[in-house]
């Protein structure tokens, strides 16, 4: 007999005085699939945003907003990027309470999705992709990209750090790129 176990996200809030548990929640976002958290951030109201993945046969980027007061879900969303397996890997909050989310996808290792998400509703404001860029000689690179982190500045723009490894031999790169907070350009 085979017993199957599914992974869920555990969210808990501790009392700062003694570290005891104030409340805890087990998050099973969609069906009986596996759910993983990879990043977390809180907003000015102490609400909690979790970024990661959910997999019920289709692995998608997961983002959820939870009340900091009691841990109850305010909203939970899954985002499928062009039909590929996706994971949210980083999250930040801009000056207006909107989220910047970066992730990875299984699309040949060089496709990095970036989202701006309405912090109140979870709706996508804009979506961008880092696929490739031209080198000084005009050719496109052949690096396998990984997202490292995302940050917001005081103007609401987002900065994304990327690392890349050449699949054809030794060599790596690190890049920081800026996304306009209003347009995603």
C-alpha cells in the first residue's frame, strides 16, 4: 500500500515576548496538490504575502495575501505563464502597496517572469519577461538565467537581479535590470 502525502505551506505568527505561537494556518491553496513557499513579505498593515508554487498536475506561480491579525486568507491566486511550470521566487512591495513578483519557469532555463500585482486584489497590473538580451557584438546570449531577488524603490520602480551560467562552458554573469513600475518596460 502506497500512502501519498501532499506538501502544504504552514504560516504562523509568534508572540515577540516569548516566541509562543499566536496563531497558525496550514495553506492548501488548490486541491490536493503540493504547495511551496519561497518568499514572504509584510505590508504596512502587517498583512502577509506569500510567494511560491502550487502543483495539482500543473505547477503554477502562487501568491497569497493573509491577515496579519489572524492568518485568514484575504486572497489567493495562481498565475500560469504561457503553459509552463512556474514558481514565484521573490517578492517586494512598492510605495502604493502593490507587489513586485519575480519567478522562474521551466522554459529552457532562460525565461524569467516579472509581475506587478495589485496588493488589494491580487490582479495582475502588468507582466514582463526577461528572455534574452543582445551582447556588445549584436548576438543574443546563450546563458541559463536564474532570478535572485527583486526590490522596489521610492518611485515605485522595480529592480531585478539575475545570474546566468553559460551552458557551453565556463563563464557566468550577474545582471541588475530596472522595470518601470507603471508600465513594466
